[in-house]
């Protein structure tokens, strides 16, 4: 039976591209929301979930930090996808016929120079892959869409221009999640450990909780705070560190963290992907 990996969005979305890159042998299962992606893995319709966590231009993906700890799923891999923007149109349509493009709101400012140069107006759309599907169905000859090349391939559209983004560094980091954790691996590069914690209500609690990582030489690559249940008093922190919980220095740092926190939960231990794409 073909194994499935669930993602949020329409076929051809950048999350779909991430699924193809990280798990080419699996069937990608489109879902409407992040909650549905998580549910698909929990109830067995999919083996894995592909969830975007942050983007190099826009920062963290809304709601995802809140959903991960409650999801009951475990991070087993990370993958990075360069957001390459292609302009596509119906077959036979040329660039000079296009006066408007539809795209997700975040793609429009990223291709501003190209659009301005060609006198094309951008219109925001709920999602780019959906815009590609609608364009193919409409048969329009004066309309284009900005999306991934994968979307053009899926909906039978023609790519008129590739890599039209103003800056070539826009990358999204995705996490691959599974029902079962996998703490056995030791990556070729280094291992990453992701966890969430809440600090005890004592003076300088966060400073003290972090102290153990500094003194034990553990590199923290990410620390984000967010409110729990909309309360200003309860703050949860989300952290990525380099290393494995069984490494002696990480073990000591996590033991020290326990002393200053009311709650700590490891979300995953996984090999760091080399950051070059």
C-alpha cells in the first residue's frame, strides 16, 4: 500500500513541493487546514505530516507553535524549500497578453519588480495553487498566476517566466512529523532537539533556565515565546538546540532546565538538514 504524507494546501502548493523533495516515494495528501493535516496522521489516513514552521522573509508561520505541542505527533525530520516563483498562464498565452496575475498575498511583494517592469497588476488570492487550478478551469487569456512550477505541471499551465522573485533567498523550513518518535538516529551532520517549556514564576526564571545551555556549551538555534490560551501570564517557549538528549552536555542542560520550569516536552529529535539549497 502506498504510504501517504499530508500537507496543507492545494496540489501544487509549496508544501506539496516539500513533500516531493523530502519523501518522493510517498503519495501527498492535500488537506484544508493544519488541524486537518494533524488529524490525518493521528487517525491513520497518512503516515506523516509536512508542516511549515518558519519562512526566512516572513518569520514564523501563524498558529503552528500552538498546534505542535498539542498534536501528539513527533518531529522526525526537517526540510528546507526555496520559494521559487513562476509566472504561468493557459497554453498559447504570451507574456504581453497578461495584464493581471493572481497569487497568494505573500508572493506579490516578492515579485514586485518583475510585475512593475511588465505592467502587470497583482491581485491577492487565498492560495496560489488554487489560483492555478481556477485559471486552468477558466481558460482566460489575459490572466496569469504566480505559483510553483509544480502547480503549472499539475494543472497543465505554461510557465512564461521562472524565478521572478526579487531576492533569491526566500526559504521555508518544514518539519516532517510522525505518530512515533525516533530517537535512535545519529545524523551524518548534527542532531537537532526541539522542545517546549513553561518557566516557573520566579524572578529571572528564563535567564536561569537558559543558563544550563550556555554553561554546558549547547547551541540554541531558536527560542520563541508565545501565549498559552490567550493569557498574558502563561508564556510557553519553543526551542531548537543542536544535539541529542542522550549527549552528556545536552542531558545536563535539560536537567538544569527542569529545575526552573513547570513543564517541558520534547517534540522531536532529528538530523539537521544541511542548509544549502
